[in-house]
């Protein structure tokens, strides 16, 4: 089985650089989908309270026959949790749904700066970490200004910042800011919801390596040092996404892919997003 490299977070926790995302995987399909992913070799699972499939993720892990210690499970706080107390309660909800004693990584899903003071949930996360209920805590969709407030008003630096990133939205400045402050970057929508699959430059690079444009894109993320979790319910595509550790992009190819940036988001703008409340 292919060995997936790990990234060491700022508190020493090791996280697999390639994972499996279950965004938009229906609850009734989650166990079967994850079982196929586990067979291929995925051990890092990314879910969220808002995905409505935490319980099924926990079921898949429990029924896999694989030791819990081999899995890295991430979940995210519901956007409806607006204050300190609700954030504290959030970990109870997630641990119960996943049927786990300890969660590997817990994230604030969105900053929601026009809806709440996101510093309050983060202070709750600091307590959750201190209590040993999670191994690491982080944020998702936080911009530089959001992170700066955390640095200024709180004690713990997030271990992870999970952001939309792909060749059409490289987020170079934010990724560099994360790195400078010891925060690991995770990229959601790593192939831009499929938008990059027919990109001429990516297809051409893929032909040179006998790889698909998707594999080239995922390899670009890996060589950037980002953590990724492409989502697919197709076992063939799951396997394709896993087969990205047997080739390497040149510096010239990395530069070419960096040059595809057009600042194009396929998800919400974190500065103005106000929901969903889930």
C-alpha cells in the first residue's frame, strides 16, 4: 500500500497530507463510500457538523476492522455555534456523533465576521484542547485579518487553516502567511470542483508524466506542502486521486501551474459569508 506522507502540525501532531473529504456525500452513502476509500488506503477523513454525516463517518471507522490509531479524523464546528458556550457544546455533539473519545482535529468552519465574534469560539477551542478532547484545533476559511485577531487576543495559534485553494485560486499570500506563522494550510476544492480538469497547461503537463490533469493538480498541492482531501464517490476516481506519489513536478512545471491563478472562487467569500447555519 502506498505510504502517504505526513505534515507535522505546530503542536507536534502528525497529519496525513492526503485525506478523503465527505462534503456532499449523502449520509446513506457515507459508510459504503468510506469503506471503498479505506480499501484503497485513505486513513484521513474530513467531515463537519454541517455535512450531516458525522454519525456515518463514525460508523464506517468502527466497522472497518482497522485500528482507531490508524485514522485521522477531522470535523468542524457548526456555523450556528456563535459563542463560547455553544462552541464548548459543539465538541460534545461531534464526539457523540462520531462515537469517539478524542477527535484528531476540530476546526471553526467559517469566521462569519458579520455574524459573530469568532474569537469567542476560538477561546472555547483552547479549553477543548487543554482538556484533551481533541489532539489539535484549527480554523477554516480564515483570512489574514481574521488570523491576526486570533494572534492578538488569544493564546494558541491555530494548527491548521483550511481554505479554498486550487490553480485558479492559488491563495499565495495567505498560504505564505500561514507558513510564516506555523499554520498548516489545507486546501478544500483542490481541483476547483472539476474546473481545472480540461485546462490545457495541466493536461499537457499530465501527458509528460502519464498522469491526468487532476493528478497533476493534486501533486502540485502536495509539493506546495498543503494538506488535501479530494472528494469522489467513484472508487476509480478515488484510486486515481491516491496515485500521486510516484512522480514529481519540476520547478518549471510548478511555476507554470502557479501562473494559472485568476483569483477565481467557487465557494463563498469568507469576509462576507453569513451562513449556512449548520
